[in-house]
C-alpha cells in the first residue's frame, strides 16, 4: 500500500498500539485480532513481528492536543467531538466475523493499527451501515451500502478461504494485500465505499486532528489572523517554529 487510499505493494506492518488502560472495550476480541474461536488472527501475528514499538509515521506536531482548546467550541460541538474519544459502542450491525474482516481491511486502507483509532473507525462504519442517510444519492443499480458492505465482506472472506484455506482476518499481510489489490481494480464500487467510510471516520477523530495540526471547529472562535497570513495563538506549530 502506498499511503492512504490505495493498495499497490505490501509494506511491513506497523507495530500494534497499546490499548487504553482500564478501558472496557466491546470490540476487544476484534481489536486483538482474535477469531470467533478465540485463536490469534493472522493480521495481529504480523503486527507482533513488526519493529518493537516504533511507529512508521510520526506527527509533525508532537506536543499539540486539539482537545486542550475544546472550551472555545460551542457546547453541542464540544460534546460531539468529545464522544469520539469514548470507548467504541458495541456493534449493532456487524457480526463479530464481519468486524474482524473489516478491521483487517481498514488497517490496510488507512495504514493504521492503534486500537482506539481503529475501534472508532469500526464503530463509525457500523453506525453508518445502520442509517439510511445518503442512500437516495447512491448510483443507480447499486445496492444499499449496508448490503454492499455485508455482501462484500462475505465475498472477501470466501475468496480467502478458497485461495488460502483460512478466513481473511487470519490471512497473512501479503495474502490480504493480494485480495485487496484485486478488489481495488475489480470491485471498484465496494472498494470506494470501504475507503470512503474509513477515511471519513479517520479524518473526524481528534487524535488525528492533533497529529495533522488541525485546530478543530472554527465556530464560534474563528480564525481571526488568517487574512494576515499568520497563525492564531491556539493553532498548532512545529517544534522548530
């Protein structure tokens, strides 16, 4: 994979992020890469073989935390954003097997492995698949997104079982990449749907905002120095600036 949004060639997997201490996580089995029978998943095994604790991408703003400035947002917005940091809700649409397959897909598409981030992305997608919002705008001939994703995950899993004798979540990184590369070029609508849902979730997480230096919602504070071409006091700065 070459960054977010494409599957080109497999790179080494990232080391797993540490789970939140003391958090009660309904996605725990999925986030741990476990199978329905409790055995270790292939994706997690690959993570465990990665470089010890070293992340492949580091923030340009290591000391910036967007939530420090949350009091400047209006209460409704602040509540919405703060909830994104809560432990993910128990899945209401996805089965455990579907969530395990989707987790592996999402980790590849986003090149991300931190449990809190991935848990939020999975929970976001689960919520979206339960909602009819936006369905009236889908392309003619396409099934509802819930049906598209559910049938797509089943097909991905079936391909893995027929080709490698194991579930997609239990396949190696290279085996998963091979399937996703075919998906990217052969089942474009499914690939774009999975990619779109994953990226919109990632881009709405406060941790990611901090890492890219995004200052959060402008209302009601506003960016009052933008016309002068300078940053406001509360905006992110690199350590050298």
